[in-house]
């Protein structure tokens, strides 16, 4: 059975994805060769695995030998084009694996073979894969023939380790870089493959597969093949996460939100849950770092203050700094727990400018014994004998200066979005039975206090995560907890952005929860909304 990676292997330059620079340069070289009859005879394709190096070498061989060529668009039906589909059966397309034929004797045999003219095609194309594996002597033996090849020979070298290729070889070839393929392009290609194969997919499943490919189209197609088998002919998000060892997005978002409010107990609990699931710690760490990177980008686009941006940047920097420790440690769980607890304390460190401004605004100084009146001044006047004492009169009592009584403390309402997030999270975390909802304010894209209504707007991708919060938003316990921060609170409104857009559709249950009569009924009865059903 043919795998997807082989079935959908590129057969034309236009089929290559994510390598536009190299494709354009090769197409122009073929066009000039058609006009002038001359072409460069040695190429070096360099890049990571699965980015199209060997496929491009075969496409180049077909484009050079097509009966209509040299051309960037070979016909695909002539004998040379069909021969290029199976190089092992063609005498004029020679593929050499340098990893298994790296000796100087192999290089000398190749140098003698090059002198033989093509049997059927216009050029004899030599494709040397993993060329960096050749020995120094083999490179030296190959050097002369690459520098002055016979007119019928074309050399295409491919390597994943460009730094290991000698400079003497690099100076005699044209180097074409093959870069990592962006995730979006890989996802689009996977979508096309699924449509061609009649395979269904859901949600972000293809996005997860594309990210797992790490810039390699072949790796992504191989993973897709495996996931389709595991999902009984469908690409299911749960199957992708299970096959790749990716933890649930809900857990990653929960860890990130707990870090935002410094909830170390939730972090330890999340690590225990990961251990019970047998999750791969390195994979979880990568998912968490990517989630932090997305959050930092979101905060920057929302024009947050420098202190807020610096807070997220410091946590992200700490997580990145522990990545190597995680790979090298025999106790990855301990490394993860230590890093998360340390990062959770970073938001609680007060910035220096805040301390300075606090002192300037009248922070009490260290208390000491009060001084009464000015210090005594030594007198220079002559000493006079005291007059004789007469009958004593009772001295008038001297009252100390009245000290104004401190004004009763008034609860200050948070005056910035960041303070409002922190205050609401802390109120929910301290309220009995609401601790699990404390991360919700930190996940909101927008949190606004419009007395007497507190309005939350969340991204569309966290709706599943916030089901409990959405269900409890009219709960008297939740209203009472938030009213401690926002006196006069009467209602909580929750909305979600549309998937792929910035708007939010209001659902019938949202309108019901906002009805004043319904809110009054809940208040008088002390009831809670447990479930909303649509009838009919």
C-alpha cells in the first residue's frame, strides 16, 4: 500500500510547497537553458529533512530530459518523464546514497562512470543524497569531476548538514536553500490531501498534525497517515492528541491561567494529573511555551502597559530557560514543578517604580519616639539666681495636641483592566466552592466594569473550557464574591468571539440570564441555574 508521503510527492516545480525562492531560481535556469542550450551542471540542495530536496532533484532530472525540455513544466507522458518516476529503472538517472557509499573507491568508480554518455536521455543526472557523509578522500576524488564535468552530466547533491560539506565543493556548485515549511502551508496541504482521499477531519486536528511536522511536509504526511488509521478513516482531534502525546488544550490553558494569578496549588495538581495520564513532559512543555507565546502576542496587540508585557515576557523567558534542563534530567516532573512554581511567584514581585511612587505618596516611615517641641538651644545669657518661692499654685494641665482620628477605610474599585482581572481572580479564589473558576478573569480577552454590570468577553476557543463559569455566572455565591470587589454589582454578562472573527453571537440562554425578572427570581428564591434546555 502506497503511503500518503509517496502518493502526494511533488512531481512538478509548482507542486513544491514553501520553497518559492528555490523554485523560481530553478525555473529561470531551465528557461535560460532552453534559450541558450547551456546550463550549470552542479547543484547543492541544503535543508532539513522532508522539505523537498530529493523530490526537487527528481523534478529537475525530468525537466532537463523531457522531450519538450529543458522546461519548468515537463509533459509527464514522454519516456524520459515516465522514467524519472522510477529512477532505479532508468539508466540515465542515478541515485546514490552517500551514507552507504562514502569511500574513496566509490567516488573513483563514479568518476569513471561519468564519462559514459546517456543511453536514452539528453542528460545523465547523478543525485547524491546525504552528500555530507562522504569521507574527505571521497570529496577530493569527486572534486575534479564536479569542477569540469562532461557536457552530458548533471550533478545534484543533497544534504541536511551544509556545514559539513567542504568549502571546495561549495565553491563549485550552486547552492539552493530549502527552508522549514510554515505551519499554515502544511495545514493547507494536509487539508487538500484529506479532501482528495475523502477523509473527514474536525476542529484543529490538522493544525496539530502540521505543528507536529515541525516544518517537514513528509513528517506531517506520515503522521497524518498514522492518525487516519487510529481514527478509523477520520482525523479526530482526540486521536491526534493521543497519538502524538499532546495534552489537552484545557489543561494547558488552566496551567497558564494558574501561573497568571500565582495559584501554586493548581499547578501542583496539574502536574499530578499529567503524571497520571503518562504525558510526555517535553511535549507538554512545548505546548505550554507556545501558549505563552500566543498570550504575549495577544497582550502586545491589545497595547497593554509595559509592566504587564514584562510580566508575561519574564515568565516565558523562565520557561524557555528550563527547556534544556527538562531534556537532560532523569526527573522531568520535578523540573516542571520547580519551574512552574518559580514562574508563578514572578507576578507578585513589585516593580521598583511602584515602590518609589508608594514612598512618594506617603507610606508610613519607621516609627520612633515622638519628639515634643524643638530641641533645646544652649543659652548664652548669664545665670540669674532664682527668686524666692512663694506659695505654689496648681499648674494648669497641658493638653496634648489633638490627633485627628483616621477616616474609615473605603474599598477602592480597580481602575485598570489588569487590576480588575487580578482582583476578580483573587475574590473567586478565596470564595468557598469557586476556586476552580478563579482562572476565568485571566482568560478574558476583555473585562469591563459598567456599573452595575461586569462584562466578560472571551476568545471562541475557550468556550468549552469555561462551561462551568458560564453556568454559574448568575449564582448568588459568585455574585456575592465579585460584589466584594465591585460594590453595587447586579449582573455578570459573558460573551464569546465568533470562531475566526471578532464578533460574538448572543445565545437564547444568555438573554435569559440577563433578564431582570429572571435575576430577581433567582435572588428571592436563592436558586441556581443548573441546566438550560430548548424545547420544541
